[in-house]
C-alpha cells in the first residue's frame, strides 16, 4: 500500500486571525510578491565539500525543513476549502543538456538529511533522464525549487497566471559567486500575500541563513 503523504487540516476562515487579510489579498488586492537576497553560503558550501555531498540536494533539504516548520508555507485551496498540509515535499528542476529543457521532479521529504538524500538519489536515478515535464507525476502538497546556475542576479520576478489560489512558495537559486572572503548565492522566493506576509518571509530567510551557517552535513 502506498504511504499517504497528503494529510491536511482544514482552516475555518471565519474564525481565522488572517480572515480580513486573506479576503483582501484574494479580491481587491490580489497579489503575489517576490524577494531576492544574497545568501551567505560560505560555511554551508565548505561543509558540503568536506562531507563530499552534492550541493543541490543538501540545499533543497534545508529549504524543505523550513517549509515544513511553518504552516503559512504549507497552505493550499482544496475542494473549495483552505487547508494546511501536514507536510510538503520539494519539487525541483532537473536540466537536460541534450534538449536544453528541464523536468520538474519531486522527492518525498524526510527530516533526516541522509534518508532524504537516499530518496532524492533514487528519484534522480529513476527519472532524471526522462524528458517529461513531470516524469514522476504530480502531487498537491509540493513547494517549488528552480535552479538557474548560469547567472547571478539581484532581482528575480516570477509571473504566474491565474494566481488566485497558487499558494505554494517558489524558490529560484542563482549562480553563487565570491565577494571578498564570502561566497554568496542569489535566492529569490515568491509567495502569495493572502497567506504570507513580509514578516513570514523575513523570518524564514533569517532562519535559512542560520541553517546555512550551522549546517553539519546531516550529522
């Protein structure tokens, strides 16, 4: 039997402390917004190399830990109701050099990095050469990670059509670079204002920096 990974809790909007904000950002002020930071990955990259890990899955795992730690990043509309997923799983891009296209592949999140890395490695081995857009299929409770390692940027704006119920966070990673004695990486995040404010984005970005500074290689 396939393990259920789509449990959720329904939000009673009428009693929700964000009721007015949610309704405003779903009607007269409907919007998503983007924020870009230059993340200091100096310590994180050093630990990744020391432990001979791959940068991409290690960073995806950190993002997944953050998304699963905060309910505002696990929200969605399901069957006309606002829900909070019990857990969300990263859906990340895999580039195909031969066709200059990419696929969106998801891996089940696990809190333990080494177990997640095993799941990720199996998924990439099984589906990584498949040129379909969603080679493993689609699940509802995902957040998105896109890698653009060919260019650094100071601003990134993602435009999503029909954004009214698109609450899943979207991260875009850029090419990291050296500045003085630091290694910095552009990272953009897009969220929907109906469920997430600047405070929430600021909090997870600060936590992300702390995770990068303190990461021990999955030990």
